[in-house]
C-alpha cells in the first residue's frame, strides 16, 4: 500500500491535487434546476411510477439535503471495476447539514483498502477538500424532478425498513429504456432524505452503497465547521461568446445522450488554465463536458504516458459505471464523462467538435 | 412714459419710419436718442424706396393655392401666427445701409424660381398632386379591379396558380436541401469512431487528464485515489 501514497505524489503534488479536487468540489450552479420551466413537479408524479401511485414524499427528495437539518455517520462502500480489475473502497464519514444550505462532510476511518497512517491522512485531506462535490454529486439523489419523471420509473416495493433508527420506504428507481445500473433507495418519508441508497448492475450485483449508521434530526453543531459553496465558479452562458470570461469560445455539444438536458455551464481555473464545465442531467445522473483551450505552441505531445495524445485522438477510460472520453482537437482539450454508453458520449463529443 | 430704444424702433417700423404727431413719447425719445433718430431716417428711406416700386397683380391661381393650403390644415396660418408671436429684433445698421445702397429696381427673384412658379401655375393639378399625394393614406385596390387586371393582363401576371405551384416547389426544394444538410451534420456526429477519431481504449488511469481524474475521484467517492490502477 505504500504505492498508494507514492502514486498520488508522483501524479501530482499535494497542493495541486487539492486545488483540482477543490475545483471539482465547487458546486454546479443550477444543479437541481431544469433549463426550461415546466409544470409543477407534483402534477406529473403519477407518470413516473410503475403502476402504483407515487409516494407523496417524492417532491421533497430534491431539496431535502439542503432544506433539512440533520447529522449522522454514513458508511460508504464502492465496488468498481477499473479497466476490468475489481476495486473496493469502504470508509465512514460524518455529515451535517443546518437546513439552510450549509453542510460539511468529515472523513472517517477507511476500512478498505488497508492504509498506513500516512496514507490515510493524505486520503482524508483529499476527501475533505471535495466534500462539496460528494454532497452534491456523488450520492443518489433526484436532482430535477421534472426530468426525473420523464426519464425514470419508480417502483414502490411497499417495504418499510429501519435505517439508523429511522423508518424508510424502500423504492427502486430504473432508467426508462434501460441503463447499466439501477438504484434501490430507503427514503425517509417525513423529510425526503435518502437514508440508504444502493446502486446495482443489471445482474443485481452491488456496485455502491451509501447508508446512515447513525442519524439525528437534532444535530449538535458545536465544533462543526459548516460551509456552503467553498468555491464559486464563473457562470457561463454557453450560447453566447464566452471569450471574455474564459478566453475561448465553448464548443457546445448539439447531440446529447437521450433524456439529458443542460443543467449548468461554468468557468473554472485549475491553476494552469481556464476550463469550461457543462453539466447535463437526466434528473438523477449527470454527464460532464469539459473543455480548455491551449495557448499556441502548447500541446501535441505523443508519448504514451502523455495526457495529450495529439489531434483527433480520443482515449477512453472505464471506471465502474463511468466512461471517460478524453481528446484533443487542434488547440482544444475536451473531456466527456458520464454513466452512459460510449457511443452516446462519442456522439456528444463529435457534435461539439464538428 | 419713456420709451426704450427697442420699443421706439418697433413703433417706427409700424409707422414706416415716420412718427405721427400724437406719438409724443416716441418723438421725445427721438429727440434725445441719436441712434434711434438715425434708425427712423433709414427706415423711412427704405419704406419710401419700396413704396415706389410698381405694383404687380397677384396671379388669379393664387387664390386656389391659398385655398388648398388652408385645406391642408391651416398650416400657413399657424406658421404666420407663430412668426407674429416672436419678438421683433431691430435691423442691424449695416444691413439697413446695404439696403439703401441697392437699387430696388435691380432686385429680382432668381430665374429658376420664376420657372418653377410658372410650371406650377401652368399645371396646377400636377403641382397639387406632387405636394399632397404622398401624404394620402394608401388604400388596397378593390377586388373587382384586381380581377379585371388578371383577366386582361398578360399570362405571367394572370397565372396565380402557376406562381403558387412554383413557390411550393421552391419551398419543397429548400426543405429537401435543409434536410440533406441536417443529415450530413447528423451523420458526421454519428459516424463510427474510426471515421473521425483515432480511439484508444486505456487499461490504466496513468494517462487520465488531471482534471478528469479529479472529477472522477469526486464522483467515485475517491476510488481513483486509492491506487486502484496498480492492480491492473
């Protein structure tokens, strides 16, 4: 396991890692809001359920993490296959929310993989720096109820199970038209909070699980450093000229994976240059489109370990349910990342480049 | 009552430069003001010169023009009223002097003005049309007139049906062209990977862009930062 820390330090210096992770931890403005206004979510809730009436607390799920004051310890388990090799990550974390948009996640003990004290401390620093991203994007959540109702079906199992002392309704969420994974979630009907969420593959094998081991609606915030948005990205209007804000014009994809809509467009700086980050959502899942523009004279390396493999080349990575496309086109570096099939991501990438 | 120089000169203009015996205040002012006395003399000289010019009768057509102008909204009346409402300014002494130096009989309108007036008088209808037709509200032609024109007009004007067919054909052509362009663009977006890009499937995260790596680490709960790639 010494490789763990060595590898991380080889890849990037700690400060830069934290900076990049912090950028990712920056909230996606507009998350949870649809691009176009639609009818009131509750009016369509019936359409998303498979046969039975929708649970009345469905409307509360999108806003619950920021609207409800709570605290507790969560256990996180991730079983991902990275390029064909299984990997497991398991750890505890403590989470608090004051119900007014302020929150914090404090990393706890890592169960798997085994780590030295030094490795665990370094890993905790990384985890803490991206707690905002965890809170908003890592866990299962209905982010846009209207889009969710269009793209997902809900099945109420009728079961009531207790999680961390709270009785939760067990629901199953599946993408209409099929997807590589689906979710089973234990929802607190009173608050709309997700007490436990499991992501499973088509064969029913567990992919990930996040669950409360302790939970309270009357948290003690003594000594807890709550925060809102640590970093505020620059909002972009991708339909207009973005040169003034980030130095280049964003290539906006014209073909999106089915059911996805633009949620937000933001400008970031990773310390070496400006990036545009477009986030698309289908109500639950998200696809990210990132682009940066290299100054003239930079880029073009072709060494096997170089990130930049030359113009009109695309590298494809697979990490669990995630597919990552990474390419360079003339002076533009583009990254597309999402839980959708490779063909859809390639189509999306091409539509931006062409 | 003592008159000011401005009031005295306005009175002199009304009297054509010659004060009447009852204008006691004006006479008193002229007795003490040499400049106004000179203004009175110059004004009287100009008035006398102009009054000596032969009178010319106004053209009979002028009455019609005046009536037409009045029908156009009494603009002239309002303009004259506005001008009369303005305060009068005294004529500068230099201008008055020049007027006295000019022989009145030599003063005449430019030749082009004579010609334009003459043309208007000879063809009043055309002149009236030029001046007022442009201000008329446009009205659509009656349907019966259109029908008659289409009946007697040459074929290209009459064949509305043919024109409609041609327009429809042009529209369909445009739609087909637009559809073709759309299909080409869409085809470019949907083409196989090997057609547009060189696609490489990576079995390691070593070549992952730092930005993509950090984003993926956040989405995976930190999995990519635990050295998972070493197990490959």
